[in-house]
C-alpha cells in the first residue's frame, strides 16, 4: 500500500511543481508586455529640457494716475481687494457686481499719489526665434503697454521693445538687447495630424515655465478672416497667451492665442496660430514694422448645398459674392454680384474664408487670376490687387423696409414683382432684374422683403416681369431653385422651393 502511494505522491508533487513553473512563466511573460506599454507612453522630459530656455514670461505695465489711500471705497489703506485677481488675469478683470478700480501695482502694493505711476497691465508668454533677442508673442499681450518686461528661465529680466504688432493675426514681434539666447526651431504645421501629441509652455496665471500637454483636436478651425487655427486639448489659461505650441520633435508649430470657455478658464478647447502664418507676418514686421495685405473689394458669404445645387455648381464650395464695391479691383476685373469665386491665383477656394486669406497674402499692386462660376459655367478673370487699409470698412446699410404693395396674388415662389425704375437701376448699377412688391409663402419664409431686387433665377438673368413670371410658371414643384437677391448694396443667393 505504501509502495503504491509513493508514486502517486510523487506524481502529485510533479503536478504542483509544473503548475508553479507555468504560473511563473506566464507572469514573466506578461511583465515585458506591461513594460513595453509603459515605454510607449510619451516622454516630454528631453523636449522640455531643450525648449524651456527659449520660453519667456512677459509682463506689461502702463503709466497711470495713481490713487491715494482713499482711492478704493471700503478698502483699508486704499488697497484693492481684487488686486490678486488683476495681477493674474490682467487689468480688465472686473469682479461680479462691479467694484473694479483699474490696475494696481504688483503684489498688492498701493502706489503713492501722483502722476505717471507705473502699474501692471497683465502677464503673458513668448518665445525666442533668434539668438539675438527677437521673440514672438500675441498682439493682445503687448497692446497699449507703455513698458514690456521679459523674464528668462534663468531669472534675468530685460526691457523689450515692440518691433511690430498685427491685430488681425494677433501676432507681435518684440526684441530685447541680449545675445547667445536659445531660439526655438520652426516646425511645419501642415504635417500635424489629428491625435498627435503636442506640448505648451508658458506662464498661466503668472506661473512661469509651466508645461502642459495634449493632442491636436482639429486643424484649420475657422474663427476669423485670416487664421485657420490649430485646436488642441492642451491646458491653456490666461497667461499662456503668446507661448509656443510644440510638436514631439521640440519644434514650434503654433502660438497659443485663445481658449473657448464659459468660465474664463481652461475647458478643453485651446486655439493656436499656425507658426507658418505667423512667420509670414513676422517677415513684414521685421522689415517694415507693419503688415500690408491685398484686397479686391467684395463682400462674400458661404455657398450652401441648396444654392450650389440650384445654380448647377455640383458641390458646396467657393465664396459667393454678395457685393462689389464701386471702383474696386473686383469691379474693374468684371466680377459681379452672384458670382461664386472658385479659385484665386490657382488656389482652390473651398470655403468663403479661404478667399480673404488668399487675397491678403497677395502683394498689393500685383496681378492675380480669379476663377468665378457664373450662369452655369466658369469664367477666368485677371485682377489687380489693391492694399487693404487699416481702418475697418463700414458695413453696407440695410435701408428701411418698404411698405408692401396692396394685396395681389403671388406666384409659385411667393412674390409679386414689377419692373425696376430706370433711376433705381442706375443707382444700383444693374442691367435688369425685377422689383419685389409683395411676398408670402416660400419667399417670406426665406426672408425676401418688399423692395428687394431679383436679379437671376438659377442660371438665368432676369430681364423683366413677363420673362420672370414665365420662368417661374415652368419651375418643377418641390425642387429647390436659387434666386439672386439684391438689397441695397448687398447681393445674395437665396434658395426657394416653389409651392405649387
């Protein structure tokens, strides 16, 4: 019995040892996998070591009439209880319910009474693009500042001067008198991909040399006429403005500029100026201290799918011309209201915002080619680009709404029309069209009003009342048609669906 039990015991022991060895093998086999995954996580340490010396803290001050000890009601010794917030958020901070008394001196100190005291305006960030002291930041960081102070990571502080600043792109070029500085290498934003890791370095709330990281959320985010922003989820807060956005090679690909927030702090959406757009501005600022841009003298809007289908364009693209300024380069080139701009200097215009960017980058005085869609076909024109003035052009007036004509039976589009008086044709510089006297149905829902001028229906120019009503009577019910509407100085395609 004993002899039979021994082999069984040995067998059980062998099984137990085999199980232990198997478990150890599996455990050892898992460990390298976990370690490999850990190694695959991004490591920003070397990148930050290289880039950090190039990033600076910027604080700005202005000269103001200081308040005496009684300058702030209810504040002992004249001290502003919201001073700390203004030091972090800038001079425009105003507490709920008011009570703001303007900027104060740093660290809560109250200046003596008198003229021309130096008081803080705000803080921001910047970075060197050359070893001899040229640095980039945002226009809004240095705007209206009397003095600009730049602090390096080694705690040295320099007074900076503004070489040039451009409000439209929110880019400013400043310089300090120093050499041997660490500039950042300029990267290529066009090769950025959604989901790619990026890093921001700056001074949020005045906390200098702060590093945050995230990914590229979107490219070409449209929020303005001249800038297709890089959108990221990198934590950016007040004070980060003007600091660099870096790729994993340590190259600057953007300038942190804006956040989209309901609270005033970071909410996961940060916007950066692409560095290639910024450097084009810098070239002009460094050479002349100002930026010149081209203009052609049109007002434009997006092309909707309904309008694109109605005019036979076949795709939602281009910039719809709503107004052509009298005497402008566009008028001299033969561009007309209702044209859809498809290309400018061989650059495809996919969205309306692409056109002012393409025109703005063109040197004033130079000739350019422009392709438009008109009456169902493309037309190539040559245009001489003018210079965009600094002042903002006033918007065209809408005019007073005209009283509708006595009730009449409207057509399938919901309008009653009459001939355009010759004097008004001359005033509006139009060849044909019909004047709207009354509206209902589809036209009323689309926003057409009495007094509007209808210039074209789909790809057919309107020459008079009889011709217009004849075309409308043959329109296919249920299909969307494009009507070119002129109101005062503005012209726009409006999609309409016949009611009967």
